[in-house]
């Protein structure tokens, strides 16, 4: 099965020469690439590891030879941090080469859609030369590292700054080392700028050096290019998030590894160690009971100086023991589920010089926060969270959202923080600029958070149709009408103030994290969904459950209101 899915596992070379072949050969014909040009199946799979999926508009019926292929690129954006200059670059690229919009992912990254093959090098080289990257945006490696989006910079809450800094370091700890990326996109030259997050590692932490540490217990493999990943990389994608006590804005328990920063107030808020969770993941397949959504388990606590080696050991355990035979069971959650958390901890310890994972340190209760609206940063400046429905950054007839974001960026050169709920936060705003920015919002039809229905504010949906090749039905385009119907029915049954976390996906793969929500619609047929209920409103370590399958879309909201009134959930 895995050979069929990846198309390259049977390649004679190690993963086709560390993500080169046959992509490097097929990229040499850009000068003659026509509007319908795509890639071979093998090159399409390799392209994932360069941060891109090949797509075609599924609503345009055409023969395969007549289809127009385009590329979606997903950036690596550790901690969701996007400097003003990078946003300007992406905004320009989406207008010149894309489909005039950007999309924020649920892992705090930007996607740019609609790039044609002839324009690939211009776009990717521009991103790399700015000091950004698409490496690790997709593929069977460690993906974008998440954090709470609040840019709090207060001596009273130092853990937020620590979380950001450690996320930057962890992102580079697991960065693929193959030079294929610069060879293909920069003709072998170095990027004009170093990646912008490198200057903000935790004091005294060097992730590049940490990656090379070999304690002789099997973490480092005998490979000249990828000493951590090896020549076959990981069985499947690998997700990491870093948060602070109480703040579960990022869905900690859906990750392969979740890291909780713990500080000592008696020592000025210094980091003393980290709680770790492992084995989360949401992708599943309808009617295949061997696949399932799973919330992570508590692995334990490690002191600060042991974190990097422990993370390497966890990843190595998945690299060596994860399922490489059946791709639908390849995520680390299945390994943790099979072994149980105690035996998995023993497995991780086998890669370490000594068994140093300590018992989990007790935490205060989790809270769900989206950080929208105006807030104080704690350093005399403000930040502003702007709600963006389903993460789609575009201008419409009544809401000139993209124009607003560009005007604020150009006027104040503000850094953006992309949120886990597909929205944007502007940081480092001077208090005297608040009124002017509020006025800009009104001018462009962008609503203040107080004006937005809580159902909309809490909702998430994946892109689904028409570009996603896995989508069974609608999600992003359908969600607004579902919310309208839901609110109308809630008012009708005397529940006007009800707030419900609703998520929708066009297939069961879980990109919008539906299985953690209070209510979720998971695409199961062209016009039907599987209804999931019962997730925690603070996302604190449990999934919901499938209540009913094959529900026609026209029945979904009425069925939920019936459930809610009966207090089933």
C-alpha cells in the first residue's frame, strides 16, 4: 500500500536521491512549460517534500491530457511568525502568479494557491531569498511547529516568549539536511538571507549542534546526508506544538509531540523543564476501524537540558518502529496506541543515555483562547487579532480583507502572527495607532471581534473542493451557510446565546481538527456528512465520537439542535 501511495518507496536510490530525482530533471524544462504542465507521479510525491501539492480544479471536467495543473505551496512558519516584508512578498506573488488570495492553515502557516509550473522557481526562490522556506511545509518530516499565537512579552508571563523561542529551535532541530532544495530552486547557490527565526533561539541553545549530538544509542544513523531522518525519512508526517500552562489555543493533544513550557517564578520565570505529551493525531478513513482519531497521552517531564535529546529519541522511535507497510497506520499515534504509554516511554528511554523522563508535573486546567480583538502585550504595546473566516485572505464585494491587511502592513510594518484558528494577529502596535487601525478596519468592512457571531469565531473548515484531491464534499465554501442555519435554528428554539465549537472537513483526514470539536461535520458522501459530537470545549485531551453517518447536509443543523435540546452532548 505504501508503495502505491508514495510512488517512490521502491526507488533504487534513497528516497530518490534525498528528494532530487526525478523532480530536478523535470524542473529543467520550465522554459517550455505550458499552462497545463504538471509532474510525473514520482516527481509529484517528491514535490511534497519541497512544500507543494500538485492540484487541478476538479469542477472543470476535462480529459487528463487537457487538465490545467497548478501548485499549492505551503510555507514553513515556525510559531506562525510572518514579518511584514514576507507578507508583502506573498501578497505580490498571489496577485502575479497565483489566484489573488492566500490561505492560513490550521498549523499557523500560509498557503499560496494557483502557481503554474513555469513560475515555480520564481516563487520558491523569492521565498527562500527573503529568509523563509517551504521546506517541511509538507512531506514525511517534522512539520510546522505551533505555539499559542498571543505575542505576550511581559515579565509577568515570560513563558509565552520562551514558547516562541523553543519553537524556533525545535523547527531547526528537525530541518531536513538535503541540499536538494537549494540545488533545485536556487541553482545550488545560498539563499540571500538566513531564515529570520534563527536570531530568536533560546539563549545558549544551538539546534544545529544539538541535532549532531550522538550518544551512541541509535538516534543518529549512519547516513551522510540525513543523520536523524535516515535515507527513508519518516513513515509519515510528524507534528509538534509548544504551549504554556492553561493556554490550549493550539489543540495540544492532536500532535505527535506536545511540549508544555514550565517556568520557575522564584528565578525570574526561567524555564526549568517541560511536560511532554505524545501520540496524538486525527487522520482516519471511513469504514476502516483500524484507523482512528486519537488524543495524545502524558509521557512525562524532562529538565530543560534534556529536552532536545528527548525529542530526538521520540522521533527516532517513530522512525524505527512506526508502520512503514500500511500508510494509513503509519502515524506515531498507532505506535503509542499499540505499545501503551508505559512501554512507549521504555522504548524512548532505550535511545537515551539514561531513563531521565520523570512523572508528569501537575498543571492548572486548560482554557481555550483565540486571542482575537485588542490586547495588551505587556511591554507597553498592543496586539490585535483579526478573525478571518476559514483562513481565506481575499477581497470580496463587501469586505476588503486582503487590502486592509496590506494597508496596515505597509503603513506600520507590523509583524503578523498566524493563529491556530486560521486568523491573523498584528503585534507591536503603538497605543497611539489603535484608533487609526480601528478606522481602517471600518473603511474596509472588516468587523471587530465584538460584531462577529461566536459560531463563526469558533468555526474552522478545510479548503476541500474544488482543489483538494482528497475532498469528498464541501467544507470551506459550505461552512458560512451552515453557521447561518445553525444560528437561525438556535434562535428559533430559544437558545440564542449558545456558543458551539463547530468544525467541518470535506473528508475524514482531519485537517480542520474536527474530532476534537463539540460538533463536527466530516465529509462522507457528495452531499452527506458524518456527524461527530462530544469534544471538549477546551480541547483538553479527548476526542468526540461519531454519532451518525451519511447524514444529508440539509438535515445536519436540525439534527444537532434536536440533540442539544435533549442534552445528549
